[in-house]
């Protein structure tokens, strides 16, 4: 039976572990064997917000397990002719499509689509609340680096309030037993967080204790308009540069979900330096998404 | 030798029956066997009018028989650089492409392209005169439901004048021996119809005798501007709602080519109710198009 | 190891010959065997300038050798979010993509991307300096027609200054020993050319000695604005029409990279006449690109 991936809390600790384990196993599989796992399955990309890297990552992941993708062009679509999302989903599904990969600006949309659709619905990022495959790939990246995350201290820094990456990382890392710190100026901080997650406005005092740091993208224009952020002050207090990195323990690593604003939340030296695991994140993204697709689709057709 | 599908009249009664029969047979074929039917064939999608559902339906149909599609992006294309359609077609064909699936605003374009192209040309909807695969899928849907259509009474209701669906349904259903009624206010009625097809402005008197009804999409903006339709009056006289459906015989079914304007030509209760065959139409669309592609392409490459 | 194709001078005479030879061999290979050559390889299309024919040609070429293409939609992309090209390339590559096919307005971009990318980088046309696969396909077309090109006289006529086709043809044909003439009014002539290439403003005196002529596209708007070309005068002096063609030797052939401006640089009668090899060029384009992809990618994955 097809399964959905709407958020990580619903997937649960055991579900997350199974997918990460499977992502590691898929690395060893010969190509021909991998491509039989979901052979003949048809996925529809419903990317109603622009996204290059996630779209391409999911498409490559689909190919790895033998599934095929059709791009639904939101712009040139029936939606423009006034058709409801529900009719669009049901119509596409009547074509015997096996699942949807959905990117949308609204938090609740993946759940709404999942209620309509009989096939798999995979949340590829929605609103500010969930980007579950990013949470999975960040956790895989950290586990590859640090092993068991129980007791590890990990800071997520920057525009925590608007970041679906932060939201999913909190769940993925907390369920692994890590101590997560959300670090942001008050106007970019989350209003509520799960028990056990710490919030603060200061990065510097945390640095010597961190095993890893996830720097978030600052969406300049949006932030200036909506919260009148003092960008220079932000850079001064939070930018991860070589000097700050030097105050972190040996072996600590740096993540960033991309795309980066070099010179804002992260310096060139750190982004391109030996502690950066930014490209590993991208590589693990395809691995994790292939495992998610295998999990959500129901074997080959 | 490659064959074209420009309109249903040219395909003829026997040709239509062969394709519908083949569409039913393809359901039984194992995937691997199906995908050998047109393996290695390359199709080009020339969708010069936006269409999501038909484009996706043809792409899925192509995959079912092992053919592959390339999207010709009309916007970013040589056409913008002033190249003639004829040079564009000949150029693409010189790349050893096997056929074109064409959607265009002008009635005559598929025939013009077919005169230029050596490969298969398949009309995926043109102007207001032909949408042959829609005619085929509507007929398949009705035959699955009602069996032999000879003597059956079927109404096509709404903007008959501008509807290529109506045009192709008239041919497909008349050739099956059905009695077709085109029902529309005078300003939306066709000026001429084939012998044996009935036209009228009244829906209600017909209801008790109908075996099926095809509700057409009202293109609100366009209709208000071009023919200054009284939309409230239209809804009052023609909308298919539960009460009107109740006056149709038991076993009568409801079709709509989509996308629907719920609350205009059809009510929610009817669209989502037990007599609706709207999702069957979509499913049969892929089946019929797979059979059309097999018919028009010339086996595997 | 993956290889780049940035320009033909770097590929060299022997490299060019190997690719053309391989393009001819691939014609004989059964489809299943061909599609194993680069099976599982993933290419990314980075077409940052619109191009239909080249994009489709590369995609069909990729399929011929079993590689798969992902379109990077430059418009809806991370580039819009301010990400550097370098970060975009490195990110896509971290997804274990095997190569890029790049079309760009700037001369130097393919070389810059090749410095960043670990995988293959194939120049599908950049700025005004290089379009190497066009050079290869023009040479293949001429060799099929004329055999060994040593000592053959070939004119390239029209907007030589802005034409990357002219730039690559000069290299491809000169390395084969042909005598190349660049023919253009002074304002459309190249400022410098390799040794041995001749330049002139007069077409008519050359006609009786030419074995082949390559007519270039006049980009009307651009040329009128930038160099205030007298278009009527251009047509008068350079258009290849039946009368001019009649003054060329028997067996001489006509090429054009397309899209054509019929009635400007070429007349209908010549474009569609028996000496035109314009469709052969297109066919050879796919053949040559398949051989280039096999050369640049490193066998199947």
C-alpha cells in the first residue's frame, strides 16, 4: 500500500531509522537491481513553488529506484483555468499515477493533498513547518560524521522562524537524542518548540560545546521587509566565519541547506573549508529521497 | 508506415472500433510486453496551447507502450526567432523523431503539420473542430457502461459551438449508432451538424429519455466577452444538479471532459456522485491514447 | 575519466577525426547495444539561452547512448535566489550527475564551468566564439558529400562576426585541410582569423570555385540596432538564390545552421532545392552529439 511522508513526527523514530538504514543499503546495490525496486512507478512533481535543487534531487532519486517523474507545470496548468486543487489531484490520479512529490507555500497543503490522493504523497517542503527529506538528509550527514547523535550538541542558526528546514531538523535530531539549540535574534526565533529543544539569541557562548552547526539561509529581501532585520548586525553576531569556527571543537562540522548567501550567514572560507559538509548533504539528499520513494511507493508496478 | 490521427471521420467506423478494442486488450498485457510495442520510438509534444491533463495523459500513454516524449517548449523556441512552422517540423523530423502530438488553437493546423511531416501526427486538440482522442475516450467510457451504443440517447450540453470535444463526440457516438442531441442556448449552438444529430435549446424535456449526458465546460470569461452570455440564466436552464439528474433514467451516466466549473455547468453533488463517470474518462484517456500511439507509430524502432 | 568539449582547437585534429569516425560507426549499432554505451549516466542541461533545436538534438543524442537528461530550468532556479553559478554547479554535481551540456551567452562560460565541474562539460554554444558540435556536424555533412576536404573551397557567408557557428566551422574545416573563406560586409566581418583563412566582402567572384557554401542566419533586430546594417543591400549582395547557386560548380552543396530567415540570407528555392544539405546537417547533429557524449562520459555507470 502506498504511504505518505508529510512530516517526520508522523514517521516516528523507528520509521526514520529504517529509512536512513535503507538509504545506506541502497549505496551497495548494483544499478540494475536498484532500478527494479520501483520499476514502472509514475510520480508527478507538483512543485508549486520554484525549487531547482530539490526538484532535481527527487528526479534523480526516482531514477535510482526505477520510478519515472512527470512535471506538472503549475503555471500552464488547469489550475489557471480555475480548477480546484482537489479536482486536479483526482484527475491526475485517475491516470494511474502512483504518487505526488509536492512543494507548496502553505503549511497544510501536503496533508490536504494526502487526504485527497489514494497514492503516495511526499512533502518536498511546505510553508514554514516541514521539509522532512531535508531533516532526514541532515541527520544522515551528521550520523555519517559523528556516529550516534545521542547527547551531541547541534545549533541551528539564523532565520529559525521562517525555516522549514529548522522545523524538520529539530524533529529528526531530537528523536536521535541530540541536544538541539535554535539560535536567532528574537524577531527570527520560533514562538514555540518541542520539549527539550533550547532557544537563545547568542551564538558565541555555545560555540565551544557544539558538535555541529547548521547555518540557515537569510532571505534578504523578505526579511528586510517583513521584520526589518538589521542585516549588518546579523552578520556581526551570527555569521559563521573562520574565527568563530576556530572556537568550535576539533571535529565539529558545518551544514547549510543551500542556497547560501556567502558573506551573510556564512563566509567563503567556512563554506569551502575542510569542516564544511555542505556537498555531503546534497549527495545524501538523493540517497535519502531514493529510500523515501521506495518506502512510499509499493514496490514495482 | 506511420499513420496520422487528425479527426475521427477520417479514421472511420472500423478504425475507431479497432483502436477501442486494442485499448481494452492493452489492459491485460504485462508491463514489459506493453513497453516493447513502441520501444525506442521518439515523440515530440508540440503543445502550442496550454494543457496539463492532455499533455500528461499522452506522456503516460507513450510510456505504457515504451515510447519516449520530448517537450517542445513553444515559448523558448525557434518559432520566436521567426522560423516557420514548416521549417521547425522538418528540422525536428530530421533528428529521426517518429511523430508529433499536437495541440493548437487553429482548426486546420494538425492537417497542415501532417502534410509536412513524414512521421505520425496526432491531433491532441485543435481549434473548435476536433479532439479525436477525447471522442474515443468518451465512447470507450460509454461503451464500458452501456455496452453497444446503437439506439442510445446521449445529450451533449453547454458551449457546443466552441467545443472541440462536442465535435469529436458527435462523430464517435454517431458512428456507434447513438442518437446524439446537442443542447445549448442559440448563441452557443453549432451552425451545422452531421445528418441525424439533433439540436435544441431545451434540456429538461430530454432528461427522461437520456442514457448519458456529457456536460461541457463553460469558459466564463471568454463567453461573457464574446457572446455576452447570461451566466445565471445558463445555470438556471442547464446546470446538471441532483434534481435534474433524478429525472434521468436509472443507470444513466454523467460525463465531463474537465476541467469542471463546479457550480456552473455541474453541481458538486453530481460531479462527485455515483452516476459520475468523470474519473473513468480520465483513466480511459490514457488507455485510448496508448492504443492510438501504437496505431500511429510503426512498432518498435 | 570524464572529458570536456569546450572548443574544437582543444580537441585537435585527431580528436575530431575519432569523433566523426565514431559517429559513423554508431549508425550501424543495434539500438540495445547503443543504449548500453552510457547507460545510467545522468546529464544536466544548462541552457541559459533559449535553443530548441540544439536542446532537443542533445536530448535525443543522450537517449541514443542510454544517458538521461535533466533540464535545469534557469528561470525558476536557485540562480534567481542569488546563488553563484559555482555553487549551483557544485551542488548539482554533488548529486552524482555525470556531466553538463551548457548553452550560454558568454564566450568564456563553458571553460569556467569546466574548471568548477569534476564531470564532463560539453559546450552547446557559447557567446560568439564556439559551438563545437555544430562545427563537427557541418564537417561530417561536408565529408559525407565531398569525401576528403583537403583543398576544398568552402565559403561561410553572412554575419561572420557574431557567429559561433562560423568560429567552430573555421576550426573544423581548416583542420581537415579545406580552404575557408569568410565572406561578409566589413561591419559583420571578424577582426582576426587563424592563419590560412581568407576574408573578403565579395561573394560573387568566389562562386565558381566553391565546393560548398555555409549561409549564416542574419539576426535582423540585433543587427539593425547594433550595426545598422542595410538589410536590402545585404540581400542584394549576399542572398543565396537560384541564380547565384547556378554559378557554383556542379556538385557544390549548401548548408545553413538554422533557423533560416527565408528571403533574407537564403531563398526558398535554394533552401528546399536539390543542393541543400540542411536536413542532413540536422540528422548528423544527433549522430555527432551521441559520439561526443560517448567520448566525454566514461562508459556506463
